[in-house]
């Protein structure tokens, strides 16, 4: 999931338009025997806690998981050269009930090491039947990292309401890309989803598995499609939650999400209007949306003072986007409380950066999670280049202001990929394989529009699609949305290995 804030692991966001082709042909991939030393390496399992305050390691140890570092080539075209490591965790299956190994990815792109205990609960009766293995992709988490020392945890910014705001966002994107050039020029050419998929296959072999099962959401869905294309014979059961049209993956990654987010914001406004006694944002949808737009307009004239932060119109739409993650009551209440606090600031009253609002602002406006944003950008920009001319984006932004007043300037804005110091070494993967898989998609998905799931279903021959109809939620299975129909179909498939006879629609 493409994370935009600490509370939100939103999977990779779909875009519109083909990625710019790679400028240089890659070297020939390594022969299987050239990878033998990686495939047959010993796996040294250890406790996961690295030291005091390591909450992820402590939670994994408490659940009974173990961790290891797997050595992989930096460049698969030259496996005899420099190596890096990818970090994995494993929660073993119950003895006597084991079906096999299932690799997990929750999207982002982001770290995944903490997933096995959580997913065992989500998978219900299927969870204890698998060795659940998670891998931090190269560039992220405990794997060899790309940490560019950014002043922010996120590369996402809106173009704001004016040309001056657009220029500020472009200057930030250029600076973020330049920081990565200065710090990690040696690693960047080798950070790509194709190489993450190759790392997955080294992990499979090192674990002694002929085939693995896979459960991925959002970006993990795209990663699963790439792995299925490169290594179709090495997959058993495959669940892909919230699909991405592979033709839209790469640099201009948010280009297709404005419309669905405008619709979701309207439904949130209706929810909020029914609770005016609590939040005071208005008794109608129009009033709530008017108050929300007031926040953006005032932040465009002068940054809002929210606790220790200064929040301008390149950031206020990102807050809305980050927090409109689901139509469940709790996240909607978080967004409404945040808008109410921002409205205080817009009207000159003291405003506090607390709760979900404070965590989102800390993620966006400090460098505490710089490693997350820069590692994520390295993968996205390494997969597909973006147009370099800022005017290309400005034209799109101006065209979409009326139809998408809240999110058009965000979805069509440039990002560090426009200034990335290296071009992708390989062309985008043309996903397609005879790998029957179970795909899951929600019709109101605000991160990876439902159309992408339908496209991917057609590319993976023999697959089945589970549609959650009428829900604004991303990754409805992995996010544990609570729809019994979706959960039952997915878990039955994971236990039995038998796909439904036809596509399934859940309401």
C-alpha cells in the first residue's frame, strides 16, 4: 500500500498513461546456475528484536516469529558482483496442519516484515495452515535501504491553488530526487519491482520450497503480477487484493485517482453532515464540503498554524487524501475531527496537532520517516519514468480544477520521478500468465481504482474476481474490512486451493 501517513498504508496508487520506456537495454538476466550460491544459502533464523524500543521486533518475537537476512545480488545481470540483503520474517504453521509457505506483501511499496502475526488473524482458519513469510523489499525497512535524508516521509504533494504553490511543490520534488542522487547513486539503478520479484524467488529457493503461495495487496498486487509473469511455475495459491492496471504503474502514479476520491469525499461529507451536533462542520453535504474547501483556500493565502506545524495548500489536500482511506466510522471520524481542527486554524483560532491529524502532519512535515518515502520513491521511479517537463503537469492540473476541485491538483502533480537521476534499466513488465489467482476489489477503492482489478483479472488467465460492491475501502481483504462474504471466499480458497466456479459479488 502506498503509504501517505503513519496510520495509512495505502497501496500503490494507479495512474493513467504508459510509462516512459527505459532508455537503455538491460544486460541479459543471470542463468539459474549462476544463482546457485544464493538459492542454496543457509538461512540463519534469529530473534526479531534489534534493541530497546523495537516495537516491530518485539511484536514478532511475542507471536513466536523468527527473522533472517537473505543475501541477493545487487544486479541480477552480474550475480558475481556486489550483494545486498533482504530481511524476512516467518511465523511457522501449526505442526501437522501445514499446507506450505505463503509470502505476504501489504503494499506501499513499504516494509512488510511485521505482517505475519496480523495476517494469521485476518486469514482465520487458513492462517495457521501456512508458514507465513514476509519480506522487506530492497530499498525499504531492514533490507538494504535507500534513505536519502529527506525532510518528509512522503513524496506526495498537491500543486495547490496557484502557480506559486505549484512551483513550491516542484522545487520540493526536485530537491528530494537530488538528495537521492547524492546519497545512493550506486543503488538506485538496481531498485525495481522486477528485482524485488527476483529477490522473492531467491527467498523461495533458500527456504527449500519448490512452490510458494502468495497474498499481496495494492503494490503487493502489482508485485505478485510481476512474479507470476517471471516465475509462473513457482506459484501455488495466489490472492491479489486491490489490483493495479500494470499499464498505469510508474512515475505519474496518482493520475487516475482524482475522481474516485472526489466521490468518496462527498460521501464522507454526507456522513459528517448527519453528525453536525458533534463536529459543527455543517448540516448538509454542500456545507461540509464548503468548510473543507475553505481550509484549502485559506492555506493557499497563508500557511495554517496547527500546533508546531505550518500547513499550506500543497499539504492540506494531501491530508484529506491520506485520511479518506475507508468508509468505516472510525477513519471517517478521524478525518472529520482533523478538518474541524484545520478549520479552527483557517479562522484564526488555536489549533492542535493531535491524534490522527498530528501523526499525519508529523509524517508529511518532518524527516522522522524519510527512509520510508525515499525507499518507496526508489521503487516507483525505478519501475517507470515520468515526464520531466513541469508544464506537462501544469496543463493537466489546470484542466482538472473544475472537475476535481479537491484532488485534481494532487493527482496530476509531478513528483520526484520527474527529476529522478537514473532511468529504469528495464522496460515495464508486461504482466500476463496462465496463473489462476483469486483477485479482490472494492468498487469504491480510493487508492487503486476497481478498474485495475478487472484488468489484472483478464491478464492472469483462469483467475476469478471477488467484487465488494458499494464500499469505499482499499484492500478489503487485507484491511480486514469485516465483510464476511469476501473473507469466506478468500479463506476457503486458501485452505482448499480451489477457485470459485465463477466470479463472486459481495454487497
